[in-house]
């Protein structure tokens, strides 16, 4: 077996491993992106625990599982990079959108978020979603707010009851 073929097979295995570890990824057209910009994007993604992989389309298609949507396969044409998210796909979308807005180079072709296919036209909708942490914070606030109000009402009624008892005591002492 030739060395080149072995490298390609290893690349396919590495990509299969990356796809199995990550629940979400974006297919990105990076035409015209200079190396320094690609390095900058990789650094930004790595700082947030994401990754970016440029791979040949044929090798990427070999590494895709059979259970991935067929619509995804048609986007493996032209220069394609895969941006992977293990946990927060919305955070990755926000970074890609911000980078794209600054440098006008990236175009998202499609996305697979937790097993669901999204065409590139819906990328802006994904990037505008609220992150998981923000949703959890809002949920926590919404759950604690009624209890807080209840405790305030109880405290107010108890202090009012205490004041009433104190006034009754004062009246009895005066009479």
C-alpha cells in the first residue's frame, strides 16, 4: 500500500473520530481566505474549545456516516472546511458569524446540529439563538422569582403581624 493512500485512510479515520465526538458541525466555504486569516480563525475557535478542519471533499464524504442526511453530501463541492462543536453549536455559530462579518470571507454552506440538517440560508437564524448558558440562567431566574416573591410577602406579613402585636401590647399597657 502506498504512503499517500495510508495518509488518506488515516485522515478519513481521524475525521470519522472527530465526527463521532462532535454532535454538531458547520460546512464552510473559505474561498479567498489567506493563511494568516485561517490561522487567526483556528486560534479563535481553539480558545473556545472548537476546531476547524480543512479536508478534501472525497475524503470527507467517505468519513460521513450513513445516517447523516443526504442533503449534507451535496454541499461537499469546492473548498470546504468543517467547524466542529462538541458542546455549544450556537457559540460556534456566533464566532463564525463575527469572523465572517469582520473579514467578509466565510460562507456557511450547511450545518448539522445535534443530528438535524440546516441549509446555509438558515445560518443567521442559528447565530442569533440564545446560548445554552443564557437559557439556563433565565430558567433559574424564572424558577426562583415566584419563591422570592412568596418569601417577601411572608416576611412582610410576619413583620406586619409583629407590629400589630406590639401595638396591642402598648395599648394594653396604656390602659
